[in-house]
């Protein structure tokens, strides 16, 4: 069945890989992002299956571009809220502006985009929020990121309670440690700003980073192949081996050597 799937943050990393994967298999992808050049490249690759929307999700008027791109009578739409930021910073150095920006992008924007899309999500729609292990356990330097994502996780729980009668299902997934621009930025942070930076450099040095296409396969399976009860249940973890048989190749999920760093292991896209 051909689905209409909106993906935010589709210009790089996980969102970009997921847009390509879903378009490759015939779904209509509404690719949302701020990088016009990256969006143009996506549409060149799959002109029949990808529709690009240049959008700053923090702005009300930009979010309406997404709803305006959909036929008025279209329902059962899927939404992947993938766009987000994760800037390391200790509480002692954290500014209100940095805190507010994490909340605005990681929590408020996806919540109010979901609200705007409710008429299109009804009758079989799904919302998949991209989460993090840091929504459930702490690592010094990521309070703004972790708290904003924890709030998004709880919105998923509330939405499943409030909107079940509209046949909309909400899920949440931790994509693991992925080779994306966010990881690159974290590794470039000074030890004074982020004392745990060595942990993230170690992920790269030990070749523990997952390929974005691996995460795309996981998310596509979760979004399209699980039933409603499975999809909405708790927090899906890419490293949980119980579901690898359904979507992953043998050896595709790289082992994690430092088990004492599990509060960061399921962390960042």
C-alpha cells in the first residue's frame, strides 16, 4: 500500500536516509527541511515519490506549508518527527536562549505540527517521534537535549490516550549512535564545554557508529510493518535484538564495547 509520509529534518542524516528508503519502495514522501539544495537533490533522485517543502518548523506560518501541500480529503497520513538539535553544554554555562531553542525545536515544533495535521492523521495515521536514550537517563552536558526529548516522549504517551478514538497511533524510537552531522558537531566540542566529548570520539574511533541507512530500515519497518499495539508500546530501541530478524542483515548492528556508557549509547542521531 502506497503511504503518504511526512518526514521532518529530511535534508541530512536519518531523515534523508529514511526519505530515500521510503521513496525507493514507492511511498509518497513529503520531505521537510531548511536546506533547499539538499531537498532539490532528493526530488531529483525520486521525482515521482518525493515532494519537498522548505520549512522552518519553529514558525507557525511555515508549518502551514505542510498542511497546505496535502489534499483536503487526505487522511491516514504518517508523520516522522525527526528534526531536532543536540548542542552539548553544562548547566553552569547554559543560557536561557540555548534552553529555549532546544525546547522550541525538539518539543514545541513537533507537538504543534502534529496538532495542525490531526485532520489528516485521523483514520489510520501514525506519528513516529525520534527519541534518545538521554530522554530516560542523564549524561552531564545534555540536560537541554534530554529534557526536551523526555517531554516529547511524554507527549507521545498523552496523545495515545487522548486520540485513540480518532484511530491515530503514536510511537517513539531511539535510533542509536548514528554517523550524522550531529555526532560530528559533538566530537568538535571542547572538553571544557563538554567533559564527556572523549566518549563520543571513542564511538567514531571504534567504528561503532551506525549508518543512517541502517536506521532508515529500522524506522521503515517500525512505521509500516508493526501493528498498532506494538508500534505504540513504550520506547523502541534499535539495539534490542528481538526485532533485528525482521529488518536487519546479520552483523549490520555494530556492537557496543563500553557498556558503562549506556546512558549515551542509545543517544544521538
